[in-house]
C-alpha cells in the first residue's frame, strides 16, 4: 500500500534485480567509514571484536559486504557517545567525495544534479542496504523532493542518526555536483525534535526543518537541479552505471556466520594444497576446532560437505577455464591422483573432466592487425 503522506508523484526508480542488490548487507567501504567515525567519538576497535565482517581480510577488500546488523551495532555504539545529530554530523564530515565509492561519482558526475540523484536512488545498493533504506525522487516541476524511507521507530536514536546522515550526504553531494552551496527549500525528519537545531541546520543547509514526519526528505528548487553541472561529461554516467552494476555482481555478501565461514574456506581452497583440515581452518578464524564444529552443526551442515562444495566449485572452474592437467588439478586440491579426481567430478556433474572441458565456452582469440 502506498504511503498517503508520501510526496505527490513519488515513484520508485526501476529496481535492480534482488540478486544484485544484496539486501541485508552494506559495502565494506561504508563499514570502514563507520569505524573511522566511531574512533573519532572515542570508541575503541575492541568494542566490535565480536561483530561479523570486521576481520581485516573482509573489511579491507571492497568485494565484501558487511552484515547490516554489524553496521547497526556500530551506529548504536556511536549514539551512546554523542547525541544522534552530532553522530550524523561526524559521519557526514568524514564522508568526503569518493569515500562511498562509485556511488559518489554517479551523483556528482551526471549531466545534471537531478539525473545524478536519480542514479543515486536506483543504485543505492552500492552505498547501503536496500532492505531497510529507500530513496525516492519526486519532481513536480517547481520543486524536487528527495525522500528517505526507513520504518524504524522515531525514538530509536541510532535510526535518527542514520536518517540525518543520509539527508546530510545528499545535500553535500548536491553542492559538490554544482561546486557551490545549494540552499534547500526545506527539510523533514522522521525523528523527534532535539533541543537544539544548530547541528542539523548545518547538516542540511537550512533551518526550515519539520520533525516527526512519516519519512525524511530534503527539497530543492527544480531549477537548481536541472542546470548542467561543471563535472558533466557526455557518456560518463553510462560508464559509471556499468561499473556499479559490475561491482554489485562481483560482491560477496556476508549475511551471517556461515557466509563468513564459506568465504574463509574458499580462500583456503584457492591456495591449494593437501593439508586443509578443520583444525587448520579453525585457526584461520581464531576459533577452536570443537567450536567450529559446533557452529557448523548449528547451521545444519558439516565440515566434509562444506569442503567438498568448495573444492567442487574450484575444480569445475579450473577445468572449464584453464588448460591445467587433471593430474595437476588433483594435486592442488587434495586428491591422491587424477583417477580420484575424475571419480569426484563424475559424481558431482555426471560428466568426466574431458566432457566438461569440451562443453565449456572458450574465449575467442584476440584479434590482431594483419602485418
């Protein structure tokens, strides 16, 4: 059912396939930004040691997406150290152009600021979690209203910080796209009014702020967003959209502990070798062997099943995309010989390694100019 309080004419941008938006997760780049901002508020790194997705191997690799529950906990920790408006201001201040990855450039490099924010709404997954956040863009001809939809309770301080931050970043990117300050007509927040509005006025570029609204929003004059921006380059937006979609396609979402375990396991399998044991992987995850086994049991799986799945994925890919011999692949993946590998491949796929290779598409040879 549509929200009767939503701006007239508001419509969702054409959605990306759910498989490409990874709901329930946020980019590792955003989580790094949060941890940096938390440190500025005096929160030590040790406060998040029990949270998923914060190991350096995942946190420092932009392919990974951190569980939104981890990010939510960091927001909560920050709002225990400072009022929610101040937390939003710190996050916005630290969100310099490029800190949110390609999403920043989608907004600031479009032909017009309006086209940029429309791209930002459609590709919100590149910067956040589309399960709990939506951006809507409504242009009635005179004004453009950018609404942030989030259904958390108005009294939840962490959510208030998130809502304020998102609108603050939108205003900052609008100004960066035009290389000058653009004063909004007004702003609204789905939050209870704080005692002082100074921080929020600086965050949104206006003192005209309505509180306890169904959705947060920031409104600009249409004329301010339709004029070409100084960064506009014909064709650049199309390249950025393609890059964004490719990045989302390559992303590795970490929804829960099992996702994290499988990520570590795939990394270990990619390294090859015969000594991949439950105990060895437990050490990689700084767990005891029995603890790892109990967690696998709790998720309804076993070490043997997970290891075989990871090996099957790697071996199938090697057979289909490389010219390595079956003897070499067997040795790299813990099989006694090529015969044992052939039996395993036949059991998994119903085909022999040779048949898999014959059926696999091969890249065309590069085209070279004639001499």
